[in-house]
């Protein structure tokens, strides 16, 4: 517990020092002017780093040169010392003088001549307050740390809630949220938006004949191939349900969507997943797009992409159809 005494009278300074030692405080620094105190505290620019050991300051109001009130203001201006208690020592206990001291940042005062019983009470109260403030700041920092950890955990959980556990791509929940946002944005800014729906051909037969583990592996590999076809940060693929995947493409015309759709189809063929029904696993793809207006909805656009997918299925599968 390091205490700084700032008092120009050596007799009073030594008396305070003796009183504090009798009270059990042995780490004491003495300064005989405000300038010397500021230098000890490390507040002069040329001095270097702040002296962070001082935990209590006893300071005379009436000091030569820079007085105690001015010194108190300078000390409290420093971020490190804003919570360090300062007790003023004064022979002038007038209201005006004390009001100035408290405005400058002092928390208490002791009148001259200093009495040990009063000093003990004032110092004990100030240090108890300092300890409580330190404990509060520690708790606040711990709470801030826990809050950051909680936010990060919630962010991770939110992200996980938007991921399809089997395929690793976005799930239907995220697609519903994201596509709604993009539809509204396209409506406001009046630009084209396209939707692609992908269905794995003969997937039910694959599951029945090869087994569910083979079906799960197929879904995962197909999801990766479809993701590889995404070209821009705003494009994404989601598992729509079962063996269906869906993609929303903001600011993409039907021609652009058709190119991406064909890339998806060839990517899946390039996996060369063996399957007796069609030699390799393939996909059928339906595409629809529009510039949103009041006469149409997002669900209408998805339905039109689904109709295009149905046409691709009926036309022989392993192809892309654009509505």
C-alpha cells in the first residue's frame, strides 16, 4: 500500500509519516511541492512512464507554486489516477475552499492540526472505498469478458443453426431468411434476381439399392460440387430438403443463372459417382428469374423454378431448364 504525502511543511510531513507508520502503513513517499508530486507520479512528459504503485494521496491545499487544487486537477486528468483517492489537508475549512477541492477530484479532507484519530478514520475510509472500486472494476472486466464469450458463443450457435449438418451447406431456415432479404432488396433497387432448384436424379432408388450411408455421401459430395459453381459472395447454395438444393442469385439475369446452372450440372457429372440406374449420379435443374414488383412474390419465383425443374425431370433428367 503506497501512500504519497504532498506537504511543504517538513514538520507536518514527518508527523503524517509517523502517524501512518504507527497505523501500519510503511510504504510512504514524501513530496514537498505539487511539482515534485507530479514528477513522482510520472505525469511530466519528460519523466516517462506513470508510477502505478501509488494508491492514496494526502495533499496540502496551500502549496507554493502550483497549489493543491491545481495539482489535484492535473492528477485526476490522467486516466490512471482518476480513481486514486486524494485527501486534502487544509487549515482553511471554508465552504468555498472545500467546494473547489471536491470539484477538482478530492474525496475527503483533514483539517490542521492533524489528529491521528481523524487521520486513521479518513485514510481507512478512503482505502476501503479504493478497494471497493478496484473490486468493482475487476468484476466489470470479468463481466465484459464473459459477455464477449457469450456473444461469440451465440454467434457460433446462430451460424450452426443455419448449417445443414449432413452436407455442410446452408439449410432451409437460412435460405428462407436470406432469400427474403434479397427479394426485398431487389424490389427496392429494381434489379433482376434468379433462383435455381437442383434435384438429384433417381436419388430414392439410390438410397433403396445402395443404402443410406451411400445416399448421405452422395448428398455431401453433390453439395460440394454445387457450392463450387458459386461465383460471387452473394451467391450461395442451400439444402432445400431431401435430395433438393436451392440457390438464390442476386442481380443475376436468366442467362447468367443458366450458365451457373450448367456449371452445377457438369460439376456433379464430374464427380463420377457410380450408379447403376444412370451410370453416374446426375442432377436436374430448374431456373426462374424476374425483377420483383408488386404483382409477384418470392414464393411465385420459387414455384416457377420448381416448374422448370419438373420440366427438366420429364424431359429426361440430367439437364437444365429455364422458365
